[in-house]
C-alpha cells in the first residue's frame, strides 16, 4: 500500500519513534510505501511531502521533534479545505493515512474518515489529557524534565530558606504537575482540576515553616486557577488577562503565585517557568517504547482495515477505539493520585485550626 | 501503631521513596511510630534497628540505595531463625511489619505471617519478573540507564563499523533487555525466554551489513541461553561455567557472544557489560511515583488489617494480592513485546533463504 | 587549629565539595577542628553555628546547595557589625576563617582581615565574572544545564519553524551565554559586553531564513542591553524597568526580545527563561574537581599562614592572590570567544548589504 | 581553497563539533570548499570521500561519533602507502588537509607534511595523554560518564556494605581515573603512573572499615599495574595475559582487583568495567566548546599557512605547536592532582602502623 503520514499540533518527544515504527514494520512486513506530509494538515492541503524510506527513518528513534515538522493548520476551518485534502490524497495515490496528533488534529481525521478517507490515528498530547488512552508518549519525558528541575531548585531553595514556585505545562489537566510534584517531593501541588485558595496555600507553607522546614517547593500547572471568592481578588483579575503572546504568558500563574505567596507569608519566594524545554529533546526509554508500540499498532490497524480508529494504551495493552470517542472529552487526574499527594502532606495543622483544608482539595 | 520496616535482597532505585511514603502517611494520617530494621531480615534476627521519624526520611526521595541497607539473610534457613525474629518483634513491641523485597525476602514474610506476624509486603525486583504485579520500581531506572548506554555505543559502533554487544541485567526474564533494546533501537535482542541460535544471530548481522548498515548493536540479557544443538558446542560449555564470583560473571554471556559473533561474521565486535550501574543512583520520576504509590498503599493495607498481602500494580491501579500468590511464579516478557521487537527487524532475508528465523523467536 | 567556614551570597553547585575538601584535608593532615557558621556572615554575627566533623561532610560531594545555607547579610552595612563578628569569632575560639563567596561576601573578608582576623577566601560566582581567577566552580554546571535546555528547544523550534529565545544567567558578563550558546549551536548570542541592535538581530534571523533554515535559537544573557539610538525606543524603556521582584524579572529581556523579534520578522517566536534551575542540583565532574582543588588549596593557605589571600585558578594551576585584587574588578568574556562565536555565523549577508554587522559586535 | 578533512583512531565525543567548526568558518569566512575522507587514512588511500557543505554539517554539533567514520589504517605501514595518499590528494585537487587524530594518526600527518603535503593537525585522545596540549575534547565527557557511574555504584555499595571496583579508560595515563575518582569521591584511585601494592590497597579499605564506613569505591585505570615484588605474585601473571580480543579485556584489571580485594579483606567486592560507553554519545558543553575552538583554530592555521602544526590548548588559550613536538611523548597526571587525591584520604592509619603509604604513592 501507499501510505501517508503526518504529525499535527504541538510537538512531543516520541513523534519520530512512531514514524520510524510505522515505516519499518510497513516496509519489512507489509511491503508498504510511505510518503510524509510536511507540517501537519498543511502538507496535505498544499501538497508538501517527502518520501519516507528506510534511510529517512534511520537514526531518528532518539530524536525529539518531528522530521515531518508540525503546524496547527486545520483544513476544516478553511473553505473547501477538506475537499482539497481529499483531492490531493487521491491525486498522490495515497491509499491510507496515519495521523499523529491531538484533539484538534484528530477532529480533521474524523471528518476525512467520514468523507471516505482511510485514516488511522495515533494519540498525541504532552499534557496526557486525551480521553480514551491511559498514557501518551512525550508525557513521561515532560515529567522527567520537570522532576529534574524540581530536584535542582530544591537545593537552592534550601540553601536560601526560600519558597520556589515551579510552573509546569498543563492547561486543562494537572497530570504533569501531579506526577512531577509527587516525584520531586513538592510541598504544594496546584492543578486545574481543583481551584485553590491562595490563603490555604500560604497556610500550608507557614505551617511547614513552623515545623522547622525553612524552604518549600510549590508546583503549579499553567492552567491552575484560584477559586472564586477566595484570596485577594486582585489575583483573579490578573489570571484573567488574555495572553496575547502565546504559550509562555508574560506574568503567568507561576510568577503571580510567587508574588502572592511572598506577600502573605513574608518568605522570600521565586518562580521558575519551565516552558518549552518540557517538550523538546530526546524521549525517555518509556516514551520511546510507548511510541514504538503505537507505531506498530497503527500500521497493523491499517492492514486490518480498521479505519477511523485510534491506537490507545489500556493498562498495559495496545488496543484501538473509534477516533470519535477519543476526541470527545478530556482526561483528568485521578482521585487516587490526588489522594497520594494529600497523603504525603502534613495535615496535622488542621487540628490546630490553622489549616482548614489541603490546598488542592477544594 | 508501632510499625517496623525493612528492605531485603538486591537494592533498587526507589526503596527510599517507598520508606518515605510509608513513614509520612503513617505519621501524618495514622499517628504511627516507625522503626527501621537494618540489613533486611538480619536486622530483625539480630535486633539491629533505628527509629524512623520525619527527620530520618527528609530528603531521601531522590536517593538510590536504601537508608536501611540490605542483605540476603534468610532466617528460614537458620535454625530457630523464624522464632528468633518473632521474639524480637514482640520484645520490641512491633505491631506490624512492612517488608520491601523480592521472592526470597517475601517467602520469609509469608512464613512469619503464617506464624502470626502482621506483615504487609511491597514487591521489589529490578528485573521486573515478580508475578502478580505489572511493574516494580527500579525497573524503569534500569531501563533508562541501559538505554542511555545503548545510545552511547551506537555512535561509537557507527564510527568504527563495529558490532557492539551490550549485556544488561535479567537472569530469568528479559524485561530490561527487551525494553532497553526496543527503546535503544538494538538490531538483535536476546532474552532468557527464547534460547537463541548463534548462527541465526550472525545471519541477521550479516544481512544488515549486506543492506549497507556497517554497524550493529546487540542487547543481551545476562541470563540469555543458546538453544541446545545449535551453534558451536564450545559456547555451550562456556556458558555452563559456574559463576563463583557473583553477579558480574567473568567471561559472561556478553563477552562470549562478542567473540562468537566476530568469529562467525568477521566484523569487529566489542562487548560492554553494564553490571551494577543499572541498580544504583537516583530513581526516574516514573519509579519515584510508583514507589510512592506502593508506600501509601502499604501503610493503608496495614490500617485496613489486610495482613499477608502485597501491594501490586494492575494496569494503572494499586491493588493487593496474597503474598503467597506473588512469590509462586516468575513473570515473563509478553508475546506482544516480542512481536514488537520482531516487527522492527528486517526479515526479508528469509525469502532469500538466509535467515531461517529471527533470533529470539525459537 | 580551630577553623570556621561559611558560605555567602547566591548558592552554587560545588559549595559542598569545597567544604568537604577543606574539612577532610584539615582533619586528616593538619588535625584541625571545624565549625560551620550558618547562612553566611549572618551566622558569624548572630552566633549560629554547627560542628563540622567527618560525619557532617560524608556524602555531600555530589550535592547542590550548601549544608551551611547562605544569605546576603553584610555586617559591614550594619552598625558595629564587623566588631560583633570579631567578638564572636574570638569568643568561640576561632583561629582562622575560610570564606566561600563572591564580591560582596569577600569585601567583608577583606575588612575583617584588615581588622586582624585570619581569613582565607574561596571565589564563588556562578556568572564566572570574578576577576583574578579563570574559572569558578558552578559555572560549568550552569553552562551544562543551559546547553541541555538549548538542545531541547532546538528540536521543538525545528518542528514548528520557530525562533526560540533562551534567557540565561549573566548580569554583568556573558560567560554563561557565550559558552552555552556556542556549545548549543545558537544562531545569535547576546551578551552584556556588547550592546546589541535589535534590527541587526532581526536581520541575521531573516538572512538565515532566506537560506532555508526556518528555525533559529537565540541565547541572551539576562543582563544584555540594547545599544542606545537603535531599534524601537520602546524596548529601551522597558528594559529600564526596575526589577522589584528579584532575579527572575517579570517581563525580563528574554520575553521582550521574543516579542520584538516576532514583530520585526513575522516569525513565530517564543521565550524560555531558565532562571533558578541553572544554580541548583548536582555539580558536574569538572566543578567537583575544581571545588575540591579550591578546598585543598584553601586549607593549605591557612596552614601556610597566607591570610588575606584567595585561591584562584590560573591556567591549570591553583594559585593565590590577595583578596583585594580579586574583588576590585569584573572579568569579561574574552575577545577570542567572541571571535569564535562570530566565526561560526553566516556573515556573507554583509556583501549583500543586508547585515551590516554581527549582532554582538557593536 | 579545497580542503580535505579526516578523523583517525578511536572515536571521541566532539569530533563532529570540530568538523562543523572547520567547515562553517571555512565556508563563511574563507570561501573554502571541503571534502571529507572516510574512515581516517583509509579514505585517503582508497579514495573514499564525500563532499562537506553546510547541509552536511547541520545538526552534528551535539552528536557523538564522527560523520566521517574512523579507522586505525596507517598508510606508513603499507608499501607505497604514503605515495598513494599524496597521489590521491593531488588527483582530487586537495590543497590542504585537516587531520583529527592521536599519536598514530598524526605520525602519518607528520610524514606527509615532510613529503610536501599541507597538513594541519587537531589533537584527539580521550585519555587526555597527548603531550603539548592541556586538554583534549572527549576527555570531559568520559570523565562525566565515569563520575555518573561512580555516583550510581556508591548507593548500591552502601546499601550492601560492599566494595565496588570501577574500571575506567586510561592505558598509559590515569587522567580519567584521577578526575572521575576525585569527582566521584572514590576511596582509592589506581593509575598507571604509580604501580600499586595490593596489600596497601587492602589496608586502606580495612582501615576505612574500622572507622565504621562499611562500603568503599575503588577507581582503577585499565592500564594500572601492580608493583613487582608486592602482593600475591599470581596477580602479576594474570595481568600479563595478552589481550587478544581488544579494548575490553576478558579478565581485565577491574575484575582481578575485585577478586584480590575480596580475598584479602573478606569484604564482598564487585567490579564494573565501563568500557565503550565512555567514548560514545553527546559531548558535554565543555567538550563542544573546546572542539569548536580547535576547529576554528585549525582552519585559521590553514589560512595563515602554518602547515605541519597542531592546535593546542595552553591554559585558556588556543595556540599551535609543530606536530612533531606533540607526538613525541605522553602527558602524565600532574603531581598536584595526585596530592589532591592523597589529601582527601585518611592517612592517620600510618601512625598506627597499619598503612605504610597511600596506595598510589609507591
């Protein structure tokens, strides 16, 4: 078969490992031919492509980014965009399409599938919040980078009796924050799933200080929000600022939180915003394995004729579900993990009336 | 409650993270008191212990090894060993025991449990071959270290047109080999589950060479074996050598394999034996999270009165099973992973009559 | 002898390695006794101290931060501060003092030395800009972390056809920027030593784009400045904002530069501000070696009676100079390194009239 | 100019960084054209080459190995080998040659230079033992890898009350051993420069054990030797075994030493042989910087007409010396570093009559 591949949306460590697995198994076992469309759906719409043979995928397993580049182009939002895609696929003799991407990218896959295109999907979200799959590649790498950063700031926080706030990725869900926060031994973890009370955060830190621990580390997901009717009000206004500059917001949650904590506790507080380093570089072994299994699973789906489906990880098994199920809802941090985070936190303050509730338990 | 903790058998990155989680949740939520027995069962038998308070577990989350040290002492193999343990536990007022260890260590837990001791178990095996749980902490760290080593030897193998054999841990099962082999893009992976034919290995490497890839990386588990009746008889004799020196055998499988490959292919071949660096150092974020969840699960089991049980990971959930179920059999590499490894391998040689079967498919 | 040790100013990977070397050689070879003053000069002024024996320094070699903690307390700025220090040193029977710190900390060392205290100094500046010594420990670690971050953003910049600006430490000098920029293959490097013209920066990036390289990485030292009379006046105003929040400025140079580049080139541009992760965590082997040599050198100076001196690295030799020489001026990036950075940059644009000068050559 | 480049001898992290710097500065500043000869001198002798343009060197800065591959082919040892090289260089219009290599490779450079070829040399030795230059690229990376391994075995040695012997590279000189040993906090360091007495080694370890430190780490260079007339005699015989298999000797010094230590002390002892992982993978920032400076220096030498010279690092300056000076003798570990290592070792045993001399001071 002649098969197209593309990568859409934000890049993720492991995309190249998926591409390599699809191409190797396709060539070795199914005698397929491959074409890579460049820059996501833009490549399909504008006929930008390159052949993908064994040579093209040699040595790419450990590399971050994507050799096909990516973009957020969405043909469904352009007039005749989808028709254009279908025409180009036909003109190029593409018999099936393997699409690596998240919600937005796969919504196009679904529409093209409904339009008759033979599409197979591979889930991609560094935030790990795509419903239907337990883990996405790239997530473990992001957690590793965030955990290393938390390890690093621990020593400097301790040396200076400081609070350090580490802002990690996670717009709608707190997977990276809760994983790296627990793995890094953070004292407070704030996630979008649980709007926080800034006064409670300050109380936890003061309580810890009273116990003789003069430094603290706070991990906050970029999408964490303050509960309405709590704290200083002014903070709410600031978080509502529209971010007209992109992913790393000027005056994002991390810096604001540091300021508010310093005001409320009097402890010297600093913020670190990890930003783009979380999504670059070589994937972890875990992510390379997961990406490879997804790639093998995807090319198998093609040859089993299971179009309109997405490979997913359930427990330890690679399975498949209809694309439409995957893109319908967000996956949130489980209650068990939230409980684990709370378990490790000193809540004895409650009895003393100091701490009314753990900060992310609201 | 007054609770004892011990770590037995070979050390694993994540032991300290388990200890910390048990102690923190125990103190914060259950008002427990903790005693650490030193050097595994030896500490129980010889009354070697230290108090474990908040201070004792501060800062140990990212550290390899175990603050309680370990040993392979097995009281069941000494006269009155078990009775001695029970007496000491009683004399010290220990109401429950949390035991971190593998097969051998937990067989003692089971016997003490049958003798009336309130024991809860946490699985530990860096080889990941303990039945009943999907993953053990330490495994991901070992895979990460092995994968980094494979990445490193790739560049030097390529620079010199060499074959490099990397020997990784795995006496009875090939989990580390298959994970690091797939993640590192190894050309051949040899695991204990599938005795190999040395001539087939040589054929795969020669076939790859014929395709213009002048270097190769072979990953072999320390316990991999050659199928009887294949290859050069002499190798069988050598692998049968009793290893009287311990884990890193003089003249182990890695060095032998390198010699045999060089003889059969004429390609310059070198071996690297990773040995003890695979089990030391700071655990990965994945392992710290898993270890922390095990620790929280174990102290919960104690307070739920579920003695004689072991915390396990099933899919993504922390559950528990009777200790006796866990220690009865070994967990082997799944067929799906073996298929993934084979998927990525060039098997087109078969049609040419060169390669009768992929090397680990026997 | 009874000897005091303290660490002042911002923390640096390697401080613990120095402390360990001083204490080990002192105890093993000179039969010294050690006291650690806590939180820099504050500990001397307020009599906060702890004994430093072999046990206290065991295992600290690979750890970031400082077991003595640090502060920016300057007794010379408090009434009777210096007298207080001298009294406390005398009352505690301290015969000599080993001081680890930068300009500000060592200016107190110098004053106390002039007041009769037997002081020996160890240079410390993560920015590597202390005159008199070729390298300070901590610098190599900071460069390593910055280079890893640059490696990571490279793959994501390439995947998305983006410009990514990485802001690294360096208030007065560009050592970290030039080292990590060259090591990470940055396309533009901006340092405090050479005020830049924002239009030139944009031209370099556009020129690179014209050559078919659709992504770029810009490394900027936090203290880099725009030349007066160039670019968009507004930027000058913004950089002039007083930073009332501390080291990681809201709206620092990195974010501003990203905005200005995007405006001028139309290329999607993002910023990453590394901040505190550059000074935390385990020191590199290079820094541990340098710190250990400094520690050995410092305790030797004490026993040679060379007070008022600082250990320094000249070429590959550990030597000593009067403290007063070291604190008098800043060390700037050498012309050779600036030339190396320029060497690797495509300047052929000049002939085409596009690029009048390399951006940091003004 | 039309310039050839080649890399000879064992590979080293940083070779690609040198190639990139030579080519970039050559193209951007001197308008040169480049050809890469493959597999060292073999490529020159057998006319194996590839063009080196900007595209060829894009993205290679952080990569280990060498894009030109390497070999130990020495044309001077083949009949008419040198003549053949000169003919091929002339036939291909090569006006100058930049040669990256160590002693053996550069001895050919010198002979060709004497035969009229315009050669410029870049030093390469991962062991750091090339006379004339203070540091070679690749060395810092090897030290980093060895130090990480020592860090890792520390935690497992401590958990099990073990001695662990780490064998690192260094045939004739102990640079890697002394650097990684000091940086990793090894308890004994054995280098080729100082033949050791095995009984002294055992005494140091027993003395440490008596002080209550139940684990130890020994770092040994692969070329370390036992002093004649000391120890068990049998060891001498074994170390004399000819290694017919290459770099990682079966039964090398590491494993033997472990066995001898266990016999003499009764402490459980294990060996780890790092081998080829020390020379692979991405170079450290330090090595990338040094390699880049060498590359820039080399192409400058070409255009200054300083043929027959090698770029070297003296203190912090890139300079040049005649090739013939560089290849005439080995550089050994300095007395200062040996003293630093001894400084940190507990020698108080001497007074007790136990330890007559530190182990590597014989």
